[in-house]
C-alpha cells in the first residue's frame, strides 16, 4: 500500500480507477469525478459506529465496525477485483484513516496494488480550493442576456481553446428559466468537483475562457477562490445587436414546456410587478414570443447593468455585427491575440 498526496493521486486517476469507501450519503454529497463507491459502512452503520466512538471510545467502535464489515468482506473483494482491471486501485475515505487503510488491506489480499490518498477526501477538497483560484490566463466573457456567450465558448473550444462551461456543469443557465428542460442539478460540492476535474486537465500556460456568471448558478455555488479570480481577471464584454439577442431567446426558449415557462414568468412577479408580469404572461399565451423576449430583456438588461456597476470589472468591449456564434468567436479570438 502506497500513500499519495492529492496531486499524485489525481494524476494517476486517468489510468487507475478510484474507489471511494465512504458511506453512500457522503458520496452523494460530493465525490471525486469518476470515482466508484464501495462503502465500508452504509449511512446507518456509519452513524452507529460514530456514536459508539464518541460515547464509548475507539476500541469498542472498532469492534463494532469489524462486526459489521466481517460478513461483507468477500463482497467488497469481489467488487474490487471487477473494477481493478489493470490490477491497481486508488482508494480514499474522508480523512485517509482507518476506512481506506482497512479496505486497501483487504484488496491487497486478493492481489490488487493499492494507493491511498493522504488526508482523504478532505485533503482533495482543500487542494481543489487552493488550485481553482490560481488560473494565470483567465478570460471572462461578459454580455447581456441572449448574446450567445455559451455558444461562443463552444466555438472557441472547437478552435482548440480551453473553456469552462459553468452552465453545462451546473445543469442550469443561471436565470429563473435556466433549469427548464435540464437534468436535476448536482450538489454544490459535486458541481465544484466536476468543475475542478475539467480544470485539472488544462495547460495553465495557455488561456482559459469562462462565461461571466453570478456566484450562484441555479442552486449551486462557484468556489470562492474562482469567483474572486473571475472578478480580477481580464474581461471581454460582447455587444450583440438587440434584434439578434431577441431572436436567440425566442429560438432557445420558445419550444420549452408551456406550463413550466408560465410558472417561471409568474415567479418573477416580485421583480417585475404584477402589471408587467401579467402583460408578459398574456403575450406568452398568445405566442407573441418576440414581445415576451423584448419585455423580459428590459428587466434582465437592468439586472446586468446593476451587476456590471457593482463589480466594476475592467472590461474590453467588442462590438459584434450579428448573432452568429462562429463568426463572433473568430472576432473575439482575433481581438484577444492583440490584447492578451
């Protein structure tokens, strides 16, 4: 059994499977992307052992743990053999203590070479938060609602650029309409872990592009270090003609489930006022989607301007001739070469 620090552990994860031996509840709350859960205790068993540890001490807690684990050892070993196709496994628990060491001992009895994570999942999270705010060449793309920032990001990626798509990772587009038609959002921890998994593969000597977002995307939170870095980074503000923004919003949201769209419009009543909300709802029910987009942009443009003024980021404006993401990304790249 060999113990690795977080950097070494994550480097090996591209070729060796990770086994997370924490309870299913801990795993659900957040796990290293791609890890497989073989819980040494289920959630109830973990609570029982923990309570004994607190009230009666370490020795009795270990005895109870052995009583629970004993009948399941063959099952654990069988699962590990099936996962370790190359004969090796990366293993971790919460703090890099008895759970991961015990499972590694068991797996090595059936011929698997095991590597454990020093400090466990807690050290991984600390490593993540330390590294995610250290992006030397981060460029933030800002712009009003409907400017096509996400599409531009993916066009940049197609041209070989490194991007972080926060909306894709969060399963949410960030507005009150952002979750419609999307899968359920991950937990905040899992969102941050998946974000870090993307970042870990990047060449930090090159540019990394990201879309400007608030600190929350739906119900999940950006890591504080990344959020602070985004507020200090180089920012490009794209200026897209209003008619193209309206056209994009109609295309993007026009065919979504009507009941969910109406509920989202209704949820804006405190921000829009009852009169404007009813007006927008009426236009939507009449399928006058251009009017819906126009009226909603009045609100969203004010919100964007408020955020722009609040954070006072240093912005480089790029006026774009239309709404085509491919040609816009080419213009942005051309400008970026001169600026950065």
